[in-house]
């Protein structure tokens, strides 16, 4: 630290100035020498901390250089120094000539009755900043605390109001930490009596079911996922169990979801041991949906729910299957029209959009189930996104490429404008033929697929001399 003396009168003589210089370097950021009345005679500062020129203070009353709200402390500090020779430290808000202010901790020393006072000051700006940050951090913690309290309240409300049976388990011990009302109803006991029990060991189930559940929970805890487990809780209806791991703590917490499958019994018809056709559909690898004759979903298996990213079957029931297809109105209309005409549809190509806007290329195969009451439709969906080309698409691609290659041979013989017009015509004719083939010659459905009016489609059919099929 470098001392910098600023005094126009240089009143210090002999060895006093070097002493003050050493005092500044050793113990203070700012030193004021005052006369007995409190007027500034000399100023010594640490230039690395206080860069402004403080010569303007010389000749002024010290009390006039601080903020008004701390002027009373100046008098108390000087009275304290007069009485005891050394005052206690007081914090004042010092104003610099440039207008800025910052806190300084001052200690007063009485030199003698005639020589006045020596005031030693320490810059408290860093301490003030630290206090301010501490207050801001405390306020932020309080806001976070109340936000977490509100989130917990919402969680408790949703958890208890949920119609699905939910359990929260400690992953290592499988001990139940929390259970909602639906879980209590499923096991026939109040939810509070489930807390503390080991799941599934302390609940009434068959030994085989216990083993399946333990294996499922261990798979979720170790690998993050496992196959869904079917349960029989003795109510006559089937249940399925799925768990998810929440890694909030070192060993993790498991959220267990129990969903009732109404009308599903363990022994539907005489079948090989362990075989249940309904469960085969539910856990099959391909998405499968049962709809009514208007394509409203009645049942959707787990693979379909995964594909459309809707975890609960109840959230799909009653919705139109067409809402998930790439062209909601056109594709569903074509599918139902062909199904009514032929009784079944195979490998109908379209796209399927999930709830999170993930698009997949799929093929639909559908058949009517006339013997059901009411009549319904079974739709099997196959995800073909990984296929690069189907045989038909590859053949069509080659035909289109060959036509474009033939036009390329005309470069230099005809104008660019004519080449572009001919290319557009070939492409339009190709896709119109594909749409008519897809809709079995139904011009109305083809126009919907292509996104054009029927009149516009008829005009293009005549222009390109394409066989339009049925009207």
C-alpha cells in the first residue's frame, strides 16, 4: 500500500509526516488530520483503493464530507476521542468529491488539545458488498423455500387425488414411504397403514407374484427399466405394475404405478399355462389399437402408448385415431373407406405424430371385427422409420429418376424454363398417380391427400393424361 500526502499547506514538519506515511501503509486506507474544531488539515490515502483527488476536503469541516445521516456520528466519535484519547470504531458513509459514497470504519486518536485529532479509516466497501450478497442470498433461499413448499403442496394434492394407485418406495429396502388413497383401496387398507411396509413382501400376493415384482423393481433400480408385471390382487380384475426410479438421493427412490385392467382375469379361456391372449396384445412389440367404427380409441396397448408418448390408456380412450396421423382428415378417411369396401386394409403407409411432435413413418393394417358388440376395428401399426426404401418406393424412385435423366439429355437443346416446366409436370403426374393408387382411384380422397381441390385435380388429370379412376 502506498501513502499519498495531499496538503496544500504542508503543515507537518520534522518526523511527523514520515510517521503518518507509515501509519497509512500499516493500519489504514485513509487518514485524516483534524484541528481541534474538527476541520480537515491533511489527508493521507491509499491510492490503490481511493483514486480520487481529496484536496477539496482540506479546510472543510469533516462532518460536511459525509452523508447527512451519519453526521451525528462524527460528533460522537470526536467526543469519544477527547474523553478517552482513543474512540471506538464507527461506520460513516463518506462522500467523495466526485459524488460517489462508500462506507468507511473510522477510529479517532486525540493527539493533544492543541494538535487536534488523527482519524484512521478502513474501507468497508468489500464488507458491505459481502453483507448485501448475504442478504440477497438469504432472500433467494427464502423464495426457493416457499416455491418448494408450493410445489410440495401441489405434489401432495395431485398424488392423493390421482385415480391411479401410486406408491413411493425406498429403492434399496423397498420400504413404502408414501401411498395415495387409490393404492389403499387397491390393497384394501388405509394408505397410512401401507407406510413402512416392505413391498411386496408385507402385502398379500402369491409367492410367484412376489418374485415377479421383486425382479421388476431390481431391474428398474439397476438398469432404469424393466418389463411391466401383471398382478392378481384377488379382486377379480387384473392389474399391471410399472416402476420408475427417481434419483434424488444416492440410493434412489422408486415410484410404483398400479393400473387396474377391468374385466381382465387370470384365466379367460382354457389355454396353455401362463398364456393370456389379452396380455399378449398388451405387451406385444407392435402397436395395436381397437377402435369403434368411427375410429375412436377403445383400447391401446403399451407399444402404441409408447409410440405416441401418452403413458395412460385413459388419456387415449375416446379420442380419434386420426388425430395422431400425419394427415388427420385424409388418411383416416381413406383407411375407413377401403376398410368398408374390402373388409381389411394391409400396409397402409402414413406418418404418426406423437404428443411431443415426434414423427414416425408407419404402416397400418386394419380389419373389422363384426362379431363384437358393438362392432369395432382392430388396427396394427408397424414403425418403418428405419427402412430406407420399400420395394415399391424404390421402383417408383427409379422411374422418376429415369424420366429426369431423359430431360437432362435435353440440356443445351431447349431453354431452362422449358426444362423446369417439363420436370414439374413429370413430378406432379408421378405423385398424382401415386395418390390415386393409394386411394384405389378415389379422386376425392386423392385430392385430400394431395391438398388440392377436386376441380384442380381434374384439370391436372386432363393436362397430364392420367387415368383418374373412379370419381
